[in-house]
C-alpha cells in the first residue's frame, strides 16, 4: 500500500488480513528507489495508491514485473483517467478504482480464508535512513497484541 492512512487503507488492510493476504506498506519517505526495492523484494502483485502516490508509481511501473494490479483510491477525475490510460503501455497490469473493487467484492463473494496467529500479516518498510530500506515482518499475533495494548491504554474509544 502506497498511500496515506485513510478509511480506504484500513478497509483494504482488514480485507487482506481476513483472507490471509499479507500487505506491504511503503511510505513516501522511502523515495522512488526505496519504493521500487520494497515492491521488488516482496514480489508484490498488487498495489493500492492514492492520487499523490500514483504519480510516483507511474515512472517505475515497467521496472516492477511482479505487479499485476493497481488499485486507485483517489477521485474519479482527469488524473485518474490519465493514470488509467497507462494500461495501454502496461498490458499485464490491471487498473481498478477502489469503488470498482468494492463493487466486485459485493457481487463476487469469496470463501473465507482466515489466518493463523503465526501467518505473516504485513511487512512495514522503514525509511532506510542508514541505507537500503528494511522490511519489518509482523505476524497476525503481533498486530492483535498491538491492538489489545491500545485498548488497555485507551479503552474502546480514543475520544
């Protein structure tokens, strides 16, 4: 996922986790080479981008052979159409808008594939301030433990 935290980010994170699909986070602080490293080293097949991130991805798309799906979470405007038209250049990549993905999910229910506590949940990439960005793997049990600790500290509400 290459975008700022949002309701869309959280929805995709939960959806992937509920199906035992690990996610990889890549933040803007990684820079273009760090982003390319994160995608290439994990052989990520899909990426979720917002409007700001899409412009960073487009120039390096041809150097990411594992990438097969780009999900766009921005507004349906000229920027999206411009990005989507790059599919003519990258025929092996499918371009979907977040709303299209949600519609597909509502109409094509899938069998649940819940993870075990030992399954990989996510790889969070650091900025690589001391060199090449490093991926920090988190199992599902780690993510659940972090959530439980927040509940213990803050209760059920942050307000």
